[in-house]
């Protein structure tokens, strides 16, 4: 048994690594990661001599004070390129560039989906995003009834500023805003933009959530040279102890401390931070209190996963960094008609010939006829790439795919993304970073505040507030 340390952090994704950097400055901290590299869904891996981004391919929201201040405070830097637009969206015969610059974006959206209220609508989206991220007087703590009431009260600024967007679905709000006269292709476009960030379409989420999803391209978006994993390589330098290739099998709670069991050793820690999902974390514990706590959140599991197709090209193609291709029909064995495609930069020695492609699927739909589905969906995607981006099979040197089973094997989670914020689970049903179990804390995309770099960073910031 090792000497008790202050914090054991399980999982080297965004939340786990950011928490480890913060805590390593003050307390004895150890980070456990089952793979040889850090990053989780935002990692970079190597196969057959070529590097690929595992899932996430963009670094979004760097101008937000929470994310920007973290990297500046801890002097973490990495080679990056600011992008003019987050995505090039292709839908039927139309193309929309989701520019960071507001005026350029309005020109682009009007050229594809002109509406007399476009300027007013997207100005509202822009202003909601600007004003929302300037607010930092709230915290979210559901450890007990009193803390929960206090934290709900702390959201008063957000509530009074945005209340009229909280209790109406985005689809209802948008339809009314556009005088019940919005083109079906335009609504399809908006639905698929929300799906990127919120893991849900406009009829499933409130308008505030939708506005934040639709406006993410107004935040600063960056391409990261060397892959997303390059960010974690720099963060790792700031972490006190990192245990990679170390799978945590069980965590046992004994009075006021925990014992972390791995294959080869055990570690006594005073506090635990889980960067595993709220759904997978239940597998780590046996004590009744902790198991029951995680059980109550299992119903929030949306069962959304990702099918990934990775390509190594024979040579670099002169294409944009990021595409979203919206097809007429739902893709085979998926829940989406969107294909997300990311290309390496021509100056990126690691990823210049690398392509990462993703589609939303239901995890439960991929339990049977597994190999057959992979072949059909891969070929379908390749056909779309040929039609829309002129990429033919003879340009591809190597290809392989990943499914929820693959992700469960390598990063120990089958689902992707966070929990959609709806009017039915606003605040009180979203798992907090602080739990009722003494010494047990949560970070990551299935806890407050949301998924992606910015959402997870806000959750880590929330935890930091409660621990300081």
C-alpha cells in the first residue's frame, strides 16, 4: 500500500488533466490513465506510422476567460492556427461557412438561406453567446439540499437575463421568430448545427442551449498542430504524477479515504476526481451509497455514440480543415444525416495526410451484425466524400474505423458527448462536480457544465471554486 496522497484523478481526458494541473500546484496528486497517452476523446494516436485525432478535432472557445485564463495562468502553450471559420457546411447544392467574423457569416448564411430576419436572428445568437460567457457569479453544488438551493440561487443573473429562452424548445422559438416561415432545409441546417455541440436537435433542447450551440463558431476556433494530443503533452509537464498504461479496476471507500485498485498495485487517497462518465463510473464502486448515487443518473444516458472512419491519404489534398456534410437521408445504421470530416494541415508533419470522420449513432444499435454494419456505413461515407469533396478510393492509402466497442476498449466509454439540457432537466438533474459522498468529485462532459473544451473547463472551474 502506498502512502495516502491528497487526490487521485481517474481518467486523463480534458477534465482529468485540467484538474491535475490545478491540484498539482498545491497538493499531492496522481493521475491514472489506462492508455499510454492522455486526452481520452480528444487524444491523438498512431497507427501504421500515421497519426490521427481520436474524436475531437477542433480547439474551440479559447477566447473565453475560463479557458484562456487556465492556459495563461499555468503557462501551457502549443502550436496552433486560428481558423477563419469553424466549419464548411455542405447541404444539397448549398455551402455555408461558419465564420467567426459576424458580417462574413451573415453574408454566407444569406447566400444559402436568405431570410429577412437572418440578421436579427444571428445577432441575437451572437449577443447571447457574448453575454452568457461574461457571467461568472454562479456555482453548482448538489452535494446536499442546502447547497443545491444556494447554487440554484447563484444562477439568478443567468436566469433573469435569459429566462425567456429557458422554458421554450428551440424549434418553437425559431419557428415563431421566423414568422412560421422558415425553409425546411434551413431548419435541417440548424438542427445539425445543434447536434454538434448539444447532442440534440432543436425540438429536444431549450432555446438558450440551442443559441449557445449555434454560436460556438463566434468563439475562437483553432487547428492544433501535431493533433489534439499536443495540448495534453504540454499539460502533462505540469502534473505531479502521471500513471499511464494503468487501468483502475475498483475504488473502495473506507471511512474518510479511498483505495484505488489497479492490476499491479493499490493507492490510498484522501479524495477522488472521476473523469469517467457519470454512466460508466458506477462500475468502479461497490459501496451502496456511491452505487445508488450513480444509479439515479443512468436514465439520463442518451445512448449516443460515434462511428469513426479514419483515412490516411497518399498525399495532402488542398481542402478546408473541417467539413460538415448534411445528406438528404439518415445514414445507414445511424441517427444522423451529418458527416463531420476533418483534414490535417499541409504544414503539420504528423497529420497532413490524416482524415478523421465521424457520424452520430445509437450505441445499442451496434450490438448485432457488427462487421456488416461497419462495411456498409464505411462504403456509404466514402461515396459521399467522392460526391461532395471529390475524394476517390485511389487517393486513400489506408482506412479503418472505430465504433462504441472500440471506444469502450481504448478509452473505457461507449457513449460520446454530454447530457442535453432541456426544460425538463434544467439545472437540478445535471450531475454536479461535487457529490454527496465526502471526498468524491466529478468532471467531464457528462457533468456540469457541458461537453467540449469550454464546457468541461467550466466544470473544472466550478470544482475549483468549491475546493478553494
